């Protein structure tokens, strides 16, 4: 005779105490977790018995969020995922996943491809389209209160070149001046910001004017010391 503390014996003792006649009709109609909670038994034990009875797994909503979405299924496809998530108090991604699992299309055609920011403020994509390539991406983003990356992705999608205000061509024409005078002086001379000159110099891998001057002074000092 085996010890009553043995796992196999313990399972047999529990199985005799539980009335499977009440539990069996619920299997496949409820999740194993919900059955386990209702009858105060382990989930693994319920799953094992369900496999013994050859009952398929419950495929309906299991979590509390999925059950909430099941009740409010009529809202999917009519309101945006963001609006539904705010109403039901859950994340936007949860609503989006559940909507996709049911094969319901979004009320917005580009939703989830270009980012959610473009629909956060209910702006139509056609309003943003005329400004792409005609204004800097960051200016459009500020105007429509949309993330810069969303604007950039949208511009790449339609193969629109970035806005060119002539600064790049101006820098290329005056490339020979980079490093010959200080960045501040050159920025004032060309009528651009100090950052534009600094980035252009770094792009062409040109050392700064100050660095060149220091290098010259060091060489002069070395020559003077050699003479002495």
C-alpha cells in the first residue's frame, strides 16, 4: 500500500471527493482556470481530467479583458482602438489584437501602419499630405501635433523627398570656408545657425579652426625649443 502523501495517491483521494458529474458538462464551455476557481481545485488537475475525457480546450475569451471586449464587440470597427481602450480601461494594443483576431478591419485605413499618433487627434491623412516635402518634418509635426517619426514614415511611404530650404546647397558652395574660420563667424556670414555649420563640418570630416590654430601654435613652440 502506498503512502497517502504520495502525489498519485493524493490525486486519487481528491478525485473521489470531487463530483466530476458537475464539472464535466462545464469542460469546453469554460476555461480550465475558471472551473478550477469555481470548485477550488488546481488548474492542472482540471486540464488533466479534461484530456482524460477527451474534451477540446475552451477557445472563447479567457481573461477578464477578453470577456469585457466580448461584451463590447459591437464597438469594434466603429470606433478607433484608442477610443475603445479609453472607454474600457485597457491598453490600445489589447483592443487591436482582439479586433485582428476577429478579422474586423479598423475604421481608419492606415491605422497601425503609420503609428497611432496620426489618429490620436483625428486628423485626416489627406490634410498632412500636401505639406510633405514642402515644409520640414519637425514643423509639420508641431503644426498637427504628430510625432516626427510618423511624418517621416508617411513621407517615405509615398516616396516624397525631404524639404530642401537651400541650406545644404549653400553649405556645399562654401565648403572651402569650413575650418578656415570659426564656426560662429561662418554661421553669421552665411546667415545660418551654429549647429548647421558644426554638423556640416563633421559630415565632411573637417577639423575645427580652433584645433588647427592650436596645432600650429604647438608646432611653432616645438621649433623654438629645437633652436634653443
